[in-house]
C-alpha cells in the first residue's frame, strides 16, 4: 500500500474546493490503477473526466447532480471529482478486486469534507453487478474501462494492467463492437440501463482510436441516444504496453486503430475550446486523417522514441 498527495485545485482545475479537501491523501493498493499526478495531461480524471463533469453540469443548467456511479473506479479520484464538480451526495463505485474497491471507498470517505456527508455504495466484481444488492439508481454513470482483452489464460490477479480486461465474455456482442474492441463499453452501457434514474446519462470515456461514427454507433447498438460531450486528446499512458497490444490486435484483424504524434495533437487542439469541441469534432477528425498512424506505424514510431497520443471522446448516452 502506498499513499500519494493530490493537490485538489491543480488536479481538478478548481479554486477553493467546496466539498472535498484541498489536499487529497490517496491510498493505492498494489492493484489500484495508478493516477498520473506528475503528468496531468496523461491523467484521465484531471485531463478528461473533470472537464467533462463540469461541462455536463453546466449543460444541465448548473443544478447539482445528486447521485453518481463509477464503473472501474481505480483509486476513487473520479468519484471525488464527481463529489466536488457535480455536487454528488450519493456515490457508487466498483472495480475488479476487493482490495482496490475497499481502498477507493476509503479514499472517498476520508477525503470529502466532514461538513458534506456522502453515502458510499461499493462492491468488487464485474461492471455494475457488485452494486445489484443496493437496488440503487444514479443520475450519472461514468466509465473509463479498458479496451484490450488479455490473451486467454493470462492472469490478471496480480497485475495492474489498466488497459486490458479479462476474457472470455459470455455475452453476445454486436460484430462492430467486437471488431473495434469496445466490448466492455458496450456491456457497461447495456447493464447501466437498470441503474439509471429517469433523465440520467452514461458518460463513456473512450480513447478514440476508432472513428467517432463508430463510438456513436456503439451507444445506438446498446439502445441509447448518443451525443458527444467533449472531444480532446491525451498522451498515450503506459505506451509500451498499450500500443504494442493494439498493434498485435490489429494484426489479428481488429480495428484498425489510430494514434498520432503527440505534438500533432497538441497543435491541432491548441485553439479548441473544450466546451465547443463537440460541435467541431467531426471537422477536427477529418483534418487529422492525413497525419494519423495506424497501430503498427505508431508502434514503430514509439520504438524510434516518438511521443504518441490519441484522441479522446466523452460519449453521453441517454435512454431513448
Ligand atoms: C483506465 S482505468 C480507469 C480508472 C478510473 N476510473 C479513471 O477514470 O481514472 C480502468 C479501470 O477499470 C477496471 N476494470 C477493468 N475491467 C473491469 C470490469 N470488468 N469491471 C469493473 N472494473 C473493471 C480496472 O481495474 C481499472 O481500475
């Protein structure tokens, strides 16, 4: 078990946090997903989820979003972000392993302000199944699940492989979903239907290594009305693991998957206002087509020492 300090203002881009402590003390078990507090541009919560939560609330008129659930929370920082930025007072969280979830729930309990009580519902296991016994529904469900299936037979028990998930799945999946390795995102959307409050939404955080059109189809196939909330980019975290995994899967017939040189994305998104990125997304995607690298080319560039990035979409799915 280790503990890291996270300065709330810098991490969430807020001044004077009102619901969580100004300095977060985050415990991590050996299997907890590692936040990247030393490089916020490659941290999912700081760089992608927090701006998306703030925008979601603004677009809903600014009122508090009372209840929030994270599928695959890792450290619990996404839940703390939701408490601060959405004003959530009842939170649900899951992840695969008991130690990870217990540590995350402890992080939430010990880092919100005592004057702002929070009800925490949690359990370990697959997707939303661990929360079944609570009979709860949430106004917003968030997920940032991995894309790449572990090779059959590989154990996840001792690993901290944040980019991979455990096969095989018994559920039937649409062909498009399987080919583009969006399995867990699809299954989370399907399960979320039984956990959403009326008028609620699911935010799926997706490394957009496949076309935006495919991401919208993913939500439609799961029975939702989708829209993009934000379109942005990120430096590829754990590139030595994720890019070769995608290159291997692409060779096996999945994808194709697209990456970019990080400096290309830095320039392309420099003048994009995150709040307006959703309307410009298709145009940005089109303008990047000529400079994209498929997974094999990205892997070769990585071996030559290039810094690789990928676009990121936050997909907002509402029940029809
Ligand atoms: C990329 S990390 C995201 C962590 C955190 N939610 C964030 O946004 O920074 C993916 C998380 O999903 C968890 N995970 C993977 N497969 C899962 C499953 N089937 N059910 C629940 N959680 C899962 C992993 O253990 C990991 O903590």
